[in-house]
C-alpha cells in the first residue's frame, strides 16, 4: 500500500472536542471520522486494526469450542417482550415501528436472539453443552457518548452465549472463557488487563466479571487490594466502615446554620469533623415518583447501582417541591414529616453523636444519636468504598480506587432467559428442564481505542505488532532522486513478495512531514531509505517505540526486518509475567 493512495488525512492540530488522547490521535491520524453523536466511520487503518482484533477473538473463541453465527441487527419487539426486557430496559434500547406497525428494536445485546436461534435445536440433553458467538454491529442509544470509539452508540461487538445442563458445567466453561479472555488481551498487546467482580445490571445473573484496562482516562472506578488481590468494580464492592466515638455526648441541640446547605459548609460552620456528620441524599422512584432518602456519613457518596439493586427499581435525583415536606440542604432523620422510603447507610453505624439537618431552613442538629433519637437498628450498604477503606476480602485498610476502561465482560446468566422465553430440554431421566446460560462480550472498536489510550506517545499511537495496520512503514526520504527511489521501490517489492504488510511513503515531502505521518500511523517497524546511508549500501531500521535503531546492509534488509517482526510477535505472545 502506498501512503499517497491511502484514503484519509493526517493533521497536526489536536481537535478541541477530544477529551482523551486516543480520541484525538484516531481523529488526527485518519482512523475515524465523526458522522453523528456517538457514530463514526472507520478509515482503512482502523478497519485493518479491528479486522485483526476480530481474527484473534475468533481464534480464541474457536479454541474453546465456540461456533460463529450471525444474528440480525433489527429484532422484533416480541422477542424482547418474551424476555420481559422490552419495557424494563430504559431509553438505551432504540424502539421503532416498521411499515406494518410491528414493534421492532435495534439490537444492543442479543440474548433473546441467541435463545431464539437454538430453542428448537437444544431440546435434548444430548445436544449440550455448546457455545455460539457472533461479531456484529449493535446500537445502544447512549445518553452521553464520548471519547471517540470508547463510548459510542453504534459499535461492533463480539458476544458469545453458552448453554449448559447444570450450574457446575456452566462454571467450568465460564472458567475456560475467563482465561481465554486473558489470552485475547495479551495477544492484542495489553496483557495488563485485569478481571474484576462486577454488578450484572440489566443482563441479570448471579456472577459476572469485567475486564479492565487501568487508565487515568477511564470512566469506571476499580477497587483493588494489593494485600490479598481483591478486585471489584465500584458498583460491586462492599463498603465496610469502622466508626468509633463521635461528637461529645450531649442532648440533642438545634443550631442556627444560616445558608449552610452543603455538608462542607455545615461542618466548617459548626467546627465539627466531617466523619461525625450525617447527610441526606434524596431520590425519587421512576415508577411513581415516591421519595427515597438515604442518610450516610458526610464524607461518603451514594452508590446508585447498589441503591437500585436494593430497591429493585430505578430512581432519579429528587425534585424537592413545597408539597414534598422536605427542605433541600437541611433534611435530617429526626422528626421527619412525610411518607418516604428512608435508608441508613452502614457508614453511620457505630457513631455515637452526629450533626444532621433539622428539617427546617437554616437549622441543623448537634448531638444526634440514631438509636436513641430515631430508633435506628438496621443499616444497609448503599455507599461507595474509598481509597484507604477496608477490604471486603482480607479486612485490611488497604483498598485503592483506580480508574479503568472496560474492555470485556462475562456473565453467568443462569436460567433468566431460558425460563422467560420457555426454552427447555428433556433430560436423561425424562424430566423437562431449563438450560443454564453464560454470556461473554468484547467491544472491538472500544478495545482498539483502549489499546491506543495506553500505547501511545506524544506523537501518535504505538501499535502492538499483532494488531498494527501494517507491520512495516517504508520511508523513501528523497523520492526525487533516482538512486534513492529505485532502492526503496525494490525493497518495497521484496518485502511485499515476502508476505510482509508494508505501507510505503514515496511522496515528495519534507522529512518532518513524512516522519510525523509515520508517527501518527504508529506502525511498529520503520525502514528509512535515504541518500546518506545508501552511499554505504545501508538502510536504517528503527522501531516505533524507539527500542530498536540500527543500520542494515540493504542486501540483508528483508531477513533482518523479518527477524525484528518475529521478535515483536514473540514479545506479545510470551510477555514478561504469566497469564491471568
């Protein structure tokens, strides 16, 4: 491929609306083009990268017995009605009617389609276990798409579905897929990906893991314990808090706190530690707008996923009206007037005396004892764990909270979909049972962008050899000189004949322009043919990551380049450290 014929442009300036590096670099480097909010077209370099990722995924899925299928993008709403998700899933699911007024959806996930495909096939226990997978376009009407391909509305995804006759068999296969995912991420050049326990969300099921690539730009919060190896998504991490003492023992006292609505304003005005304060966070249930009030320690935040799971229904931030009986910024648990769902977070357990809102404008209480004054005996865990918190596994105060990008997920779905969609099989003893399911997903475009996010320098991506758009970037430094152009042309032909993927830049441009474009394309091996080295019958061989830089006799160039490519592949396949 000659660079002058490559569709797409590269440019120097960072786009103003790109908040993370991978987004900026994939726009600048001619990888993607914005079409609509959360929707992008792929230029040839990104298409080549995603195709290689897809092939790695296929190889690993086939290796554990997967069979590739293809589901429709457009699905009948009746399938989602069978599973109960047509109404329960929120606005992320794009619903529409076709010309016959039939209700349809754009597939954002394909559990229903998977069950539909094998419902008749899997009627006998003798057919089990089996796994089917697809690599397909999906559409999720994401409310806040951002960061280029990392959070989009239309995306390509590998999703797999396994079917089993027992929970034990599912767990065995789940473990196979768990390790296959580590091999996939290793092979695409990010072996540092870690698996964390996660919340199953709308997917359902009792066990799930997310695969996280640690990055400061990540949207997800990951809870880690270096002492015992505990790993969890923020939504799934239990928050255990040790409290001792509190404010000095005293009777309940109402205190004037003018214009102090935030917890910071209150504790600063009263001169009390934030650890001895109680704040109210208020929501309303989506179904009926009933109020839900969560009381928790002033320095903690509500984990809305935990709250939703506890209530078994979705909520939204409360709108405080005069009719609600609530006083924004001054709500407290003592003498509340109104019918609300009131929850006390476990971060308050053990504190003897607190400050809290007095349910009256510009007033708070000091000396609140939840047991004495409010009769509180039950606490729930609906708050976010913090750095320095207690590890749910080993009990040490060694928790760290870091940022990460989710690059894959796996779920033990159980019989959630087989039951609701009436998929059954006849067992060996003649009994009729529901198959047990697992689900396994990887976003292809997101994975490509995530690799770029952690494999780049100031000048552009540094693509791993396994997924790079080309293996070699050949630069002819003086295309206007016959000797240089002829030598570069011959090397291009020789490399191509040897089966090496080459992008060849023989444009008549400055060295600065040529190298800037090469940096943005991020090809692992760069071969520079220039007049100075040709005088000694040599070419320059450098790697994109700057670890390799050498002069090579032009007659030995092809085998030398092949050797470097082989070394780079070996580093990816057998990196330092072990598989997860």
